[in-house]
């Protein structure tokens, strides 16, 4: 029986692809965002981000926390590419120390700070994280599609450096949809549209959901000195073949605290 660990890909916030809520951005606002850089686009989207399908669903956050709980408790926690701060709730439930979120969008950090004033918020490029040996747990939700394959080594090396010995970097991944599903073709169409946009428009907006197969992520994490394991997120159900719909990638920094 195939597991999500064998076949996982980075996917959007939920599965299958949901619709925007009435409180979300208009078509015009989305078009303006799409014609901006990644940073400027998220600054524009930030006030309505939590009403889009790109915000990680609470069920996925809860399942991640449940899978991580037996590995804790942890010390300080870091949410990499934190957006409006949804992942900080996971850190607060697992970490004995304070939670920190980092993102390069000022607009997203402004929303995160309003939602979680008791956390620490740091504006930084995830490819050059300004931390060293500070955290017992790092998480990231739905952000890997914003990094080209050539950029992932810098991202993972920075996360490794930010962790204490024995620390864990964790992120959920969804099983790839079958070729016959509408979700498969929606993802393919989205990626092709983004590539066409970036071929003719500057600045680029990097947001590809099909460039992060588990095999490539595992290789990059291992190259960054992590020891990589995976765990099914059974709370989120199974596919028709019995394999889990989601899994959790666990990248361990070797050593003792």
C-alpha cells in the first residue's frame, strides 16, 4: 500500500481546492497581486489573506500539532514563512518557550502581529534566516512553492542553522491528486499559467505547486545535514487506495540539546 511518504507533493492549503469566501479578495485585487512581485503581492493580499484558500486550514494545523506532540515538548518555536501567523497556534501548543514567526512581507507580519501580539515577529528573507541555534522546533505551512529548486538549499541550510541540536523542522505535504481528478488539472493549469506569466512579465511571481516532490525535498534536506523521516497524518483521512491524504515531513538536526 503506497504511503504519502512515497508520493507526496507540496500542495495548496486544503484538498480538494476550495473556493474563495465572500470576504476574500476580488478578481481585480487578485489580478493586481498576480502582476506584482511575491513580496508586494502578499503585502496587497495580507488584509484578506485569511479569507482565501491559501491560508492553511485549521484541520491541517491541528493534525500537524497532533503528530508532533509525542516528539515534544519543545523549547522555542519558529514558523518559517509565517504569513498571517496561523502556524503560531501549533507552536504555542507544543513549545515551552516563546514562538517566533518570520516572513518577508510587511503586510503579512502586520496581520500576524495583530492576531498574536504575544509572539515575536521578524521580517526576513527565508533564504537568509538571521537565527543560529535558537529553536527546538521549526514549522512551515504551504510556503515551499515560493522557492525555486535552486533556492531550497539556502532555505534548508538556514533552518538547520536556526535549530538547536536535536531540533526538528516539520511541514505537512498532501498526496498528489490522481490524473483523473479535477484537482490535478487545476494544479497543472495554475503552474502553467504562472510560468507563462513569468515568461512575459517582470517582476516574477514564484508560486509553483508542482516543483516540490518529496524525493527532491528529501535530497535537499539531507544535503543540508538533516536526517529525514515522514509520518502519515491519519486524522485527515485516506484516499481511495487506502493511502493517507496528507503526511508530515520531519527533518531532524542530529545531536543532543
